C-alpha cells in the first residue's frame, strides 16, 4: 500500500530513529542560504557580532516561513536561501525514496 507524502513527513523521524540513523552535516551545509558565524566578526576585539548574526538568521527563517511577512530580503539572498532549501529537500527526497524502496 503506497504511503502518502503527509504520512511520510509525519513518520520520517520515527523511521530514522528505528534504524538508529544519524546525519552529520558540516557547519557550511546551510551556506549560502544561512550565514556562517565568521561572516560577522564586526567587533573591534575580533569577536562575533552575535546580534548581527541572529538578525540575519531570524530574517531568513521568517522569509522561509511565509511570504506574507514583509521581510526585506534581496533577490540574491532569496535565491541563496531557496537554493539551500532546495538542496535539503533533494537530500530528504532521496532518503524518503530509500525508505520506501528499501
């Protein structure tokens, strides 16, 4: 019996846990869609501009949550964010196919 996409999304965490599967993503996996800490040194002492970093992360997440929010994201940022999202979707689609087939 085929499994619906909704059911796959709901059950995927359980299937992964049952198989004791872990995914190790590098710190740059979300780049360029999400900024890396080293992009925000900003302070005179060389430390990270945590406020600037958090602003960018929140802004980009709000953009992903819904276009109804008036978020000021440039066309370049939009392409980068959506490209990163697409890469994650492709990865999880491959995992989904492996679960269904395997």
